[in-house]
C-alpha cells in the first residue's frame, strides 16, 4: 500500500474530487482518501509514475506532497 500526503482538502467535496482524480489513473485501486489526515492510500496494480499522480491531483486543485 502506498500513502501520499495531499494539501488543501477542507471538506468531503475535496475528498470526492481527489478520489475521482486518483480513480481516473490507470493502475490504481483500493483508493482511500482521508480528510482528517490529509492523505490518500492506494494499491498499485502496476507501477504508476508519481508525476502522473501529482499531475492528476494538481488538476483537481490540490497539492500532492512527495
Ligand atoms: Cu472541499
């Protein structure tokens, strides 16, 4: 399981937006986004470039802290 830090989430809409962004990435599964902890966890069915994840989260309007 991988864990990433996400900055900027303030409510459940943010959680939904980040979840959707992560779900749009091919190769990720079991995505869980925690508003409380400001993080997301997921499994990689196949290796995913962190830059792709960062880009998707950025596009959704949040910041992925490596
Ligand atoms: Cu929000």
